[in-house]
C-alpha cells in the first residue's frame, strides 16, 4: 500500500496514477463512486426519448438496459487500449445527451409521417448506426486538425460542457423536475438534504488521508440516501414488474435508414468529436498526462475511434449513441484516482446492471436532492478543467476574444434556447453553438506574433 501511495504519478493531487493498480477494495469503491456519478445521467436520455415519443414501456426499458451494456463494453475498450482503439485512460462511456433533442425532433417528424413506433425506432437507431462511422473516420483526421482543435477550442468545449451540466445539477439540488411539477422545488427539506451531501463531500475532500478523500462522494451519497429513507423520500415503485434478465438482441426492432435524418444526426456525430476531444483532454490533464505531443495525439485518436466503434455497437444492440462522459473527470479530481484499471471494474458492473435491470433500477431510487448535492460540485469542477485547458498555453488577446465570444453565445443559447430556432439544429445546442463559434473564430482571426510575449502568467492556476 505504501509503495502504491508513493507513485502518485508525480502529482500531489493523485492517490493512484494512470498505471497504478489499486487494491480490490479501493478499486471497487472508486468504481462505485464513478457509477454513482453517471448512472442516472446514463439512463435518463433513454427515459426522456421514450417518454417524449410515447414508446411502449418495454421498449424504453430495453433502451435503458442496452445503454448500460454498451457503456460497459465501451468503457472496457477505452481503458484497455486494444491497438489503435481506446484512450488508455479512465475514460467512461455513456449515452450522449447531445442526441436527445435531435432524436425527439426526428422521431416526432416520423410519427407525423405515419411510421409505426417499431419503424420509427429502427430508423432512428439505423441512422445512428451509420452516423457512428463518421466518428471512426474522423479519428484518423485528428492529426490534420491541429489548427482547428487547439487548447482554446478544447477548453471552451469542456467549459461549456461543465457549465451546461451545472443546470442539471442545480435542478436536482432543488428536488428535480418531479419537485417542479408538485410544487416542492426549492423546499427547505430538499435544500437541506442536498446541502448535507455537499457538506459531507467537501469535508472528506479536504481530508489529508487519501483513502478518506477517495471515498468522499460515495459516503456523501450513502449518507444522503439514508437520511432520505427516514424522510420518506425514497420511491421503490420503479423496482416493480421488471423482468429478471434482459438479453441483448442485435437490431431487435429491425434496420431502416432515412437520408434526411442522417444529415441531421451526422452533423451531431461530427460535433461530438470536438466534445470527445475536450473530454479526453480534460481526462489527460486530471490524470497528470501530457496534453500535447505524440502520446497525446495517440490517446485522442484512440479515444475518438473507440467512441465511434462503441456507438456502432450500442446502436446495433438498441441503445442511443454513446460518448466519453465528462462527469468522471470531476470524480477523478475529487478522489485522486486516475487508474485506468478501475475502469475494468466499472465495465463489468455496467454490463451486469444492464443484464439484470432490477439491480440497475436501485440506483434510480436515489432522490434527486441527494444526487444534486454531489453533482453541483462535480460539474463545476468540469468547467474549471476547461479553464485550465484554456490557460495552459497562456491567454493572449486573441484567445480571450475567442473564448469570450464562444462562451457568451454558448451560454446564451442555454439561457434562451429559442434564439436560434430559425438556424440549423447545430446552433440550438449550447455546446455545439459555442464549439462551432470557437472553431470558426480560431480559423478566421489573425494571430498577432508580436503579442506572443504578452501572456498572462497562469502558472499559479495549475494546481
């Protein structure tokens, strides 16, 4: 144990470095902590799409189960790095929220066109299956996109991901969407429960003992869950009338394709490459790995290639497309555990949860305020990771203008989603609007070579 603690990848923030192998108990605890951070966001997209498109309960349940199975398979590919496939870091795969609104819009149009629900879901998944190959192809173009995917662009994307997720976290902090519907949103009971979790996580995160720091999120969520039980806020109705086992069936609802839907979904897939690059860059940074050079490029290419292949597998099995999840970067920062071997535990647990839905549904009984108490901090840390990427090479006037404009437009879309309703769907998402703006400005704004010596001193921000 002592030798393991000494490694720390030359970083005082890490308890276990990238290649360290934590003892079974520590690895399992860290895996569960990551799962607690991603589980509800992982299954939520399928639930939202299923509800919006009025899919049968069994169809929605199958989408949820396959999301877990595919996430497990994808995580295993990412952390093990098979040849050119995988980042070789603790990169967790989960359902991509960017596709939720697109799937709902496309599905609604198909319903109006008279398609049955089976035909509709087979078309949506078929289009996504083909679109995922665009991500695979893009992975090999990354070395030629260095002028496009700069630290400024990646930093803006990661920052917007974190800032966008804060809305999800603070909504849960106040009680979630259910509380908004029944008028209890922001009640003292919800705020007190969420604040308790946040306080416990903060206390543990400030402790010098690395093992206590590593267990902070799990302890906070468990403590909050126990208190919620006594308050009568835990609903076990989700555990009723579930099948014992859900087995994957490739193309369960058939395979169909539509060119119009493909153009829209394809654009989102291409945009997800920038999101993946931002997430992978953040993972490299919090894992004390380089964010430039040949090794960094290999990790990016492998991570994006895995993203594409995993989405191919996921959509074939019946899940929405997947991507590298940003939430886990916050968990790495808070726990100090960057070991990729922890990802193997996560992968196995996810597959088991997908095959046995009654086990997975237990996580859905965690009350929203309990999750929100931990999420607010974690999502905020993701935004800070974006800032760190942004300032990694110093901020000159040009980079400041690009970041300010991109973040301004991106957050503007988040605050007023209807502002770009007459533009293509890409501009109706805060992350894509900000990301596209950053790319375009990075390409058209001239560089001032004479300003190179006038950088902000950002060394004090590194830790």
